[in-house]
């Protein structure tokens, strides 16, 4: 049985979407339909699980982003940086901080201040995570110097259930 969903996108457009699912032998048929487009996916049960996870994850990334971006921008601005979202917001929340004033604080100070803002607006959760097996190391805590081009430093903060913030900070000029 089809399910009708109505939602408003970020531009304010009202979207009506019909979702239906059925089976074709061992495969699942998912049909998405709106006024101008119909998409039919024929996928396995395993692929359907991955698709459901990816959609849920993307929704969570956008929800976290909407809740956190303004307080993060305010703190970055206060510390002499411009902060922007880049990337798709499908898997994680990619942020880039660029020194904007002559009084910009050191990159690590900014990163730790932004981590505190995340914790404040996320029920106390903002854990540093390490993707290269060096959790707790000085190298990781200092932003993995030398790992990224143009002396960019990076930190990742887990939000407690899937999405995480990937923060890239360009360093102020000496």
C-alpha cells in the first residue's frame, strides 16, 4: 500500500511524495513518485537495509547540522574565524574554519571551543574520534599536523549515534 508524505524542503517548496514497496521474487521493489518524477528501485533485502540506514543517517546529519551550525558559527566568529558547511551532509557534517581577523586564536583553541559548543547543544556529547588508530595521542589531539594539504588541521567529534562533525581548520598566519 502506498504511503503519502508531504514535506517542505529548505527552499520552502512543498513536496508530495508517494512511497510504495512490494516484492518481485527475492527482490524488493521501492517506488518513489512525485508530480514530475517516478523512480523505481529493484533491490535485495540487504540493499534495502543499507538504503534505509543511509536515509536515516542523512536525516540525522541534517538535523544535527540545523541545531548546531548557528551556535558554532557564533563561537567561531567570536574567536576570529569564519565557519562554513561543506559537503553533502549525508555521512557526516563537514565544517571548514578559516581565520578571518588578525585576532584569530590558534587552531587547536578554536577546535576545543567548538567541541564545547557541540557538547552544550548535544546533551553533553562531543567525543573526539580518531580514524587512524591513535586515539588519545598528542598527534591526534593537536589536529593531525602534516596529514592534510596546506597545513590544514583536522578534528572529528562524535555526536553519539552515527553522524559526526569533521572539522578542518586553516591555521592563522604566523
